[in-house]
């Protein structure tokens, strides 16, 4: 066991993963015809979010919007310049095609996220607000775009119908 700062990091990671995992399990439970189990998964997922937020706040991990953008830019940059390139190479060497495409899509999209955050920081530093518009997220690869969804996803080729609007 590490020190409390390390334990907070680990607990935040675990609770965050549990939140996502239970939401995916809830979708599956709905599909399998178990609406109340789906609801249970969603309820516990909500509680894990409460825990994740508390741990992150305790670590001082939620700062000003400017600082949060810098953290986000750093995280996305690490992912597309270091983490995913290494993972892609490893997946290639193991001939794991599914992992390879999952990593490759994520890698391309993290670079786009990095750009979106950088642009947001620039606008913030100029004392302005980002344009008031929806974002659209490809539900296949995660490609994220402001304003309008494309007819075809430029990353994975999914059609317009696979885009989810984020208000
Ligand atoms: Fe990202
Ligand atoms: Fe896509």
C-alpha cells in the first residue's frame, strides 16, 4: 500500500472505472431484458461518481478552468504522443487486430481533443468565450467535432446517424 496521495490516485482510478463499467453493464442489462438490474447498475454507477469526485477533490485535482484545460491538454498530448503509439506497436507485434483498431482510433481522436482544448485555452486567454454550439461525438471511434456532424466520420467512416449530440 502506498501513501495516502497514492491511495487517492488509485481509488480515483478504480471508482472512475467502476462508474464506466457499470454504465456499460446497465446498457447490456437493458438489452437482456432486466430493467431493474440496469437501474441498479446505474444507481451504483452514480454512487461511484460521488466517490470519484470526492477522491479527486481531496487530491486537489479540480482547479480553475484555465488550470484544468492545461491538465487536459497535457493528458491528451501524453496519450497520442506516447501512450497509444507504444500500445499500437505492441498490438501490432502481437497481431491483435481488435486492440490495434481500438488504440488507433483513440490515438487519432486524442490528437483532435488536444487541438480542441488548446483552442479553448487560447480563446480563454484572449478573454473571450468559445462559440455557443453543440459538439458531436462519433459513437464508433469518439471523433469529436463542434457545430455540425459530418456525413461520414473522417476517422472511422461511420455515417451521420452514429453521431451523438452533446448540448
Ligand atoms: Fe481524448
Ligand atoms: Fe468515427
